C-alpha cells in the first residue's frame, strides 16, 4: 500500500494535536496540553481507487524556545500548516514555516488550516490575511477540531494532492 | 556488560545497542520491560530492526550514519518522540548515537520523569505566552476601538463646518487618507500614521467661526473679507487646543499652519520651511491636490495633469519641494483614494470598509 509521510506544522497551541486526534481517533479535548517532541499516527484513506496510508507526524509547535528540526522534514510528502484564527502571531509563524519548507524542500503538497472556526467571533484573521494565503495557491480550509468541521476535508485535501492524478476516479 | 552497569541502565531506563553490518541492532544491556512491546522477537541473529519498530528513527538514521562514519565519540541526540505502549500510555523516548571502541552504538532511553518535568515547564511558559498574546491582542483591539471613535468624532466635528461651506464629507475623508499614505511613505510609526489620518480632515474646522457673508460669498473676497477668512486657522486651532489627546494636538498644528507657505509668505504666522510642522505641510499638499481635481459649485474639476503641473510650479514657493516629490511618487495610491472615496461610495459603504481598501 502507498504510504506518505505528512506533517502538521504551526505555532504552539494552534490545535495541531487536536486536529490529528479528531481525524484519527474521533476524539477532542478542550484542555490545552502542549506537545514536546514528535508523535506519529497512521490513517488509511482511499483516494479514487488508491488506498493510501498517511503517516501523520505531529511536530511540537514553534515558539521562541522550540524550532522544528530539519531532520523531521526528511521524506515529507506533504504538510498541513495550522493557523489559530484568534491569534495573528500564528499567521506570521505559518507563513514563515511555509517559506522555510519551500526553501528546504521545494514544491511539496500543502494545505493551510484556519483552525478554531468555533471561535469565529474572536477571529483576528481577516479577509486580507485569507486573501494573502490564497495567493500562495494552496487550499485554505476552515476547521474546528472541536466541532469536527472541515477536518476530513483538510486531510483529504492533502491526500488528494499526494496521489497521482490518473489513480483518481 | 557488568551487572553493575546493567543496574545503572535499568535504573535510568536506558538500553544500549550496537549496530551490526546488516544494519540491525544488538542489545548489549538487559532488555527493559517497557521495550518488549515494541520489538519483534529476534530471529537467530538476536538483533532487532529498530527503524521498523520506531518509524521516528527513519528521520534520524541519516544523521546517525554520518556520525558513525565520522567515528564521533560524543553522543548525537535524535530529539524526543512519543510512543504509545501496551497500556496506551505515552512513552517519551530519545535515542543517541556514538562511536565507541570500533562499535556503532545506539542508546535508547525512556525519559520518564525528566520528560514530565520538561513538559510541565514548557506548558507553564506557553500558557504564559498565550496569556501575553491574548492581552496584547486585547490592548490592540481596544486601541483600535478608541481610534475609530476618535475618527468618528473628528468626522462629526468636521461635518459641522461642511453644513456651512461647500466641502463634502468625502473630501475631508480623502484628505486624511492621502495624508496617511504620505506619512507611511515617510516612515512614520503606525500610531503617527493613524493620528494624521484623523487629524488632517480637521484642517478647516475653524471655518465654523467665519460669518456666512464671507464664507458663502460666491465672488472674490475683498481685503477685509479675506482677513476675516484667514482667521479660520486660528479659530480652528483655538477650538482644538487644550486637551491631552494626541490626535487633537496634531490637529491644532494642522489647523493653524495649513495656509503657511514654504517661502514664508503664508498665514497666520508667516512661518517658513521646516518651521512649519510637517503634518501641516503634508495637509497643504493633499488639500490643494484634492481641491483642484474635484468639481465644486463655483468651479469645474481640473484635469489631473494640469493640476499636478500647477502644484509642481508651487513647489519651493508655496509647497515643501521634498514632500511634493514624495507626493508625486505616490500618485497611483492617491488616485485610488480619489476614485474609491466618492460621495456615492461613502453612502454605500461604512467608514471601516473604505479604510481597508485605501490604506
């Protein structure tokens, strides 16, 4: 079976672990537990006629004290950059990470997740920011791990980019 | 390995492996209980495929190979990763590699309490950072709210004069936006840019104190009438003076000095050159531009190239030549404001939407 390594990246506390938990285990917890190190999960999906195993790497969020090791990006087929809609800083971190990966790995499949859609009334990420993301030519999907909104679309949006076009039906 | 060293390894949850020529790992200390679940029982070689058992190591093995090839005795760490054990507990692991006595060595450690402490420390730091971010964001939101209110109050104040003279709401709004574009190009702080955006529209507020016979006269003003009209600069400044609100302090400068001229022939004080506050010099330029290129009941709109020609002639005499050059370099932005902020558009959209488009 086709196996692809994907990473979830983003600032700390944007909801990377929650999105994976929701997608892989159908679970959600409101409590923020920071991630230290890397957690790896697997999820089998089908894209068209192709069965695919996503090896999902949950990498600790970026902050002033923690930055992502280049080694963690080895063998990467695609990545999801997660932004917390309520925190402008997470938008800046997302763009910086995306730029870094483009520099280190070149063109790799990617999706941007605008997470915490359940808190939309508190969003500081506005149309201008979303427009700037859309300009990068990668899918931008609003998600809420809490409400299970857009989570399936997010991962499938990336999975579809990982399967050669003629394998899709 | 001696039983003494084995005990130490057991106590710190560590196991040492050496790598054989086919890339498998042979334990050289006792197998800890926590590891058994992850390792497939070895065949007759007594060695294990650790990369298969721990996919995380796939990203580390390239660095490890280089480290072994360089025969480095110092440990190289893999970084922490988490596995889920047979009890569905999280198990924090870390590998280190080194080259010792001609052997490629890999140490695998279950971090246990050390990880829990690091996690707890980082959690506290990140909670603190989140609180800080939240407070900063709240301060920013409230500051924006105050700015918006200040702007609304300024526009309302200015609208009092527009009831009496011919200036439109869109004109005063454009003046603020043009001035903000100039300030941004001059490298002002975002706070100062916001301030001039709100302050510049108040430049003619003193006209409220000019009698109708002068203010609304359609013909040319005589000397006496012109002297009365000139008073609007001081009246405006006096109206706005006496508060500690930064935007009004700048508005005083602009209202008082926007008819001063670079060569000192302006009024009310006859200031020259850089003695005229820069906020007023900016406002003078953008006010003249907007007045020339728009129609009024008493005059037709001047074509832009003609207006700019006229203004270039005024540079060095009436207008600050350096600021005039800056203005000309910003013409595309000025045109956007001129075309977007019209009476019709103002009626259609609220102030905030327009601001987003233009600034």
